C-alpha cells in the first residue's frame, strides 16, 4: 500500500516529467515558434488508465475568443492559491513566458494583440481531433464531460440543447454531470436523458424534492486497462438558488458531502480501484469537499471555468481544472495498481483552432446543426472598436455595453446584469453578429424587466451577491461573479462580512449618493422569479447596437475594490 | 393549572411539541430557551450531529436533521426567526434511535442551533449556518 510520502514522491517524479511533455514545454515551443498539432498532443503514455476531461463548453461549437479573468479574487484559505492567480503572477507561478501561446491561452494581458497572433481557440471539431488522437494512443481512454454543455449559444437555445446533445454523442462522451442543462426545464432534461443521450447523466446530489430520495444515477463503473474505475457525478449544488427553481421544482441539489462519502464507500465496496468525481461544484468547493470526503483519487472539477496547467494535489487527491468554452482538453494518465492510484501524468491541452486540424465528421455535424439558422446567426448587427469581454469578478466591457443598452432602451436609471462566467470575447474590429449577442446572453429566462427599487434594496442585492463570491467558507459560495451595474458606482471591500462589503454607492450620471429610502428605476435580466416580464435581453442589445453602428466601450471605473 | 411555556415543551412524549405562542412579542429569547432546556448545565460539544444545507434552496422549508445517540430530548432553535423556538423532540426508553428530521422555516441567514439532553442531565449542542439568499447570478 502506498503511503502518503511515497505518493508525494510519485507526484514529484511526474511533475518532473511535465517538463518534457506538459505545460513546461509550451515555453520552449514558443521559443522555437513551432506550434504544431503534434507538439500540442505530444505525451509520453503513462500507467494503465487515461481520463479525458472537457467541461463548461457552454454550447460553443465553433472556435471563439475567450479572455481569461483579470480579477479572480480568492478569500480565506484560497487566497493566492490557484485558480486565484491571474496575469503576471500566473505566468510566474507556472513558469510561462509572457507573450507566448500559453500566456495568450491562460491569461488576459495583451489579449487582443496575442489573439491576432495565435488565433481563436476551441471548436468541437478540433476537440474531436484531439480526443481521437488520445484514443489512438490509449483506446480505452475514458471521456468525461463536466456539464454546462447544452446551454450558451443561439443554436442551443433554438434547439433546446439538441445540437449539443448530438455533438456530444458523436464525440463519444461516456458520462456527464449538469448545471445549466436544467434551465431547459425538468421535462426537457428527462426527455434527453431517456431518449437521446447515449451515456449516463450522473448526479449523486440530485434528489427528489418532496421525499428527499436520490433521483438520478449517482455513479457509473467502467472497466479500463484491467482496472475498475468508478465515476461519481456531482451536479451544481446551488441549482434552485442560482437558477430559477420553478423550472425544475421536483428536484433538490446541495453539496451533500455525507452522500458523496457514502457513494465513495459504496463503489470501493463494489471493487473500484480508482474513484473519479466528475464535479460541477466549482474549484473552491471541490477543494473543501475533498479535504472532508475520504477516498476520491481524482476530481475533475468544473463550473468556475478555471484553466489550471498543473493538477492541484490535496492530500492524496488530484484536482484537474480544464477551463471552459472548448479552449482546453485535459488528458490525465494514471498508474493504478493494487486498488490504488500510484502516480499520474497530466497535460492541459490548449485547442489552438488554427493549429489543430478539424475532424471532418464533427465539422459536418456542426455545419448541419447551424444550417437551418445560418442567416439569422450570421447577420451583422454592428461592429466593435473595443475588446468586448465578460469573465472576471467585476465589470467587463461586454456587460458595460449590455448595461448601456438596458438603460438606454428601457429608460432606467440603474441597470443590473448577472455575473455569469460564460460568454466569449470579441476583438477590436470584429463584427457583432446576432450569434455573438446570444453567446453572452442566451438563456431561457432572458426577459429584461423594469421595476423600481429603493437604495436599500439595491444595496441588499449587491451585498447578497458579493457574499456568494467572497464568503470565506467555499460551501457558502455559489460560484458566479459579481453582478454588473450601469448607472451606479460602489466600493466593495472583499475582506468584510456580508452587510458591510458595499459602500459609497453613487449615481454615476450626477455623482449623487444613492439614498437608502429613495426609489430608483432599475432594469436588468435573468431574474429567477417566475412570471418576469419584458423583452428578451438579446433584442434589447440588438436594438442598441443597431443604433450605435460602431461600439466603443472603455473599461469602466465605477466599481472600486478594496480589502485585497 | 397554569401551563408555562416550558411545561408545554415537555408535554411531548416521543412526539413533536411545537411552540405555539400567540405572538412574536412573547417569544422566548435564545438564552431563555437554552437555559430552560439545559437546566443549569453548561452545554458541551460532540455526541450531536446537526445536518442542514449550507444555503437554503427555499427558506420556507429547510430540511434539518439532528441525531444525538443516548439523548432523552433534543431542542431545535432558529435564533434569527421572530419566534426562535422551533421544536423539542423527546425520546422514551423504547426509542430505537435518538434522531429527528423535519423541515423548518427560516426568516433569514442564521446559525441554527440544536441542543441534546442526555440521560445523566448533561447537555451538548451543535450549530450550523444556513444561508437564506435572494439567489440568482449563478454561472
């Protein structure tokens, strides 16, 4: 039996190997200007089990720009730990050369210039090529999808996720878990799971809300390389809180770590040599869960969209974070013997769309799925002269534009836009197509409401959302970013407790202080309340962009962050 | 006979005795409730497990489970509610286990408190923060 010390030595050995085959190699490739498909896929086979992890694709079938966060603040024990490291510090931590392809893929600085040099990333046809190449080397490799797959694009919205279901079946996914999938409603989820999906839809933490009994398959056992592999699914725990509960009223979620421990014990008793948790908890929640649940070898983590070039080792568990939007595929080779994981080798494979040859069969499927909507999708609504991006804890230029559109089209003093983590970027000079607008707004509850709120209510909302990000206990974090605002500015002290983080709220038009007792007109979108009325947010933005023609958005400075 | 609030709580025999006071103005404080239940004993820790969600999916019906092997009574308190007293469960000698599960309403984010009284009169307690949030913005 391997001891903890031996395990760490094994880790060290493999981390030395990364220098030859993993992230460390990227810098050398950049120096040689030799970015090629073969180099990206280069991997010395290791051990007897291979896992392939994709997650949070958000229905992005085609290559995209996606600027990684400039703000990813960690609080409490997570402060300064991956994934809460950005920019130059990230490059230093992982020894990545500035301006290199991996700096472009993993960080935000000089994004527009580097994007032009290295091209878009992702594309399911490129992902299919990478998966096929790994399977050629390791025919029994296990392909697992962490969820947030069926939602996020105009075609997925119009087909209620069917385009992505078809693509994932073709890709040969072998198990998935879920989050935004549920926003198509429980009936649609069951319809897909029962009729269309060619692999299990796992969720150990999905329970019947009335009787509090398990409602979906918790795990699946696979025999690979002579090894019994158990994959336990963990759906997004805060489903009925973060998204509209009325869309799936018959289900309850939650972290349910006792249940996770029970499932680990159960699969071990059934003879599992390797226990993999396919999770949509988010990185910090997984980091905490794995410190309290014994016996998980690998957590394939999702939800928070972090791309971390090396596994994070917690006790005897490795955490793998594979980014979002199809930008990355993780390959994890494991040495499993005597019922234990003895060592690992890992590579976060960046999907450089101009370098990796598209798989023809997947490319044909993507074209076929787009064909009925092509004219609608590709109609140009305007052009942007500025970099449009969303991802980050606070404000982004895409949401600044969205908030401007809301205030202007809905005649409101204050605009609110949800801090979701999905939504690709656009580079200066890019056309803004209808599809681009949907990529940052697509949802089944996109009505743009208009209402009146007192200053006190607005502060309560900001405090509540801030606590979902900056509560020092990860189990109390929901994993979204801060709500984005238009028409008001504020200071957020991330180190304070709930109720005292937000101060200095002002109306940006006049500089007047937001008064707790006064009433203001507020418009926003993505309300979780049933019966919300208003035009769809994408129509609001389209009308605004049409009027502007050319969009120019300077990064806003209305939110001040302290307590770092 | 004048039935005091404390007597009412003790009337339950293996069942659930809910506190049904006429108005919030008369609600007993957490200190009064714990002092009354503990009967002078200083609550210790361990031997009691309180299971509650970290974030309530619906603040109007929050599943709570409490287990305290060997207990003769378990009291649940929601200090942030207008009426902090939630329930007291009592267990007779024939009880197969000393465990209770119910759903409670929580007015706001708070530390739910559970106290268990053992046969020897000693008292243990556990607490768990349950967040009641407006939700949204998960992505």
